[in-house]
C-alpha cells in the first residue's frame, strides 16, 4: 500500500468514527433535552468522508432516520467516497498496491 493510500484510509476511518460518535452523542443529548449537534455539522462530517460511519450511527442509534435529507444525503456521501476510492485505485493504483 502506498503512503498516500495509508493516509487516505486512515483519514476516512477517523471521519467514519467521528460520524458514528456524533450520532451517538447527538441522540443521547436529544433524549436529555440538552444542546444538540447542529445538522450542518453532521452533514459536513458525512461529506468529508464520514458517510459510512454516520449511516451506521443512524441505524445503530435510530437517529435522524425520519429525516428525508439524512436518509438521502448520508448514504449518497458514502457512495461518492466509495466511488472516489475505486476511481483512485483503478486509475493510479494509489490505495491497495
């Protein structure tokens, strides 16, 4: 694996973990009627590489699953990142070789 590939996969892993944790934190704070994580922040983390983790958090914590914008945009962000990774691998073999 190239240095770029390691860095990219590490970055995506950190963003996915961040998305998962933010869903859990926001759900817990919602139950306690405390200050919430802004939806803009959740979408930002999702589109900066945390879409898969955010989607997992939505399902695991049953959080934001009724919002059409989350049901569409979070999986879309995950698909876009997956497509980008596949493109990088096929075009320049930057990830797994």
